[in-house]
C-alpha cells in the first residue's frame, strides 16, 4: 500500500452571502421638487394623486425613476 500523503479533510460549507438590497435610485432634490409641483398641480386639477405612469409621461423620465419619486411623495 502506497503512502498518498496527509489526508485532507473536506472543506467546511461556506455560509451564503446575504442578498444585496434592491437598487434604490438616488433622487436629485431638484427633480423631486419639480415632481412635487407637478403632483400638486395634478391633484388640484383632478382631485386624485398622481400615478407613476402619469408622472413618467409628464416628466419624460424612466418608469423606475418615476415609481421611486411617487413612493417618496406618498
């Protein structure tokens, strides 16, 4: 029987990394202020809060950014 060297113990399992938090866009204060004015005007005109699609269309911004702003305005 040949000597194959020292016995290597199996590696211990490594704990899983925590999930990364969802990417939250940094909202420029000037954009939020402008969105707030647009939302206030919308509420005055319609009597309802502005929704993401309307804010997106009014400001010409991506849907995810509009959603983040609407969430902040709520």
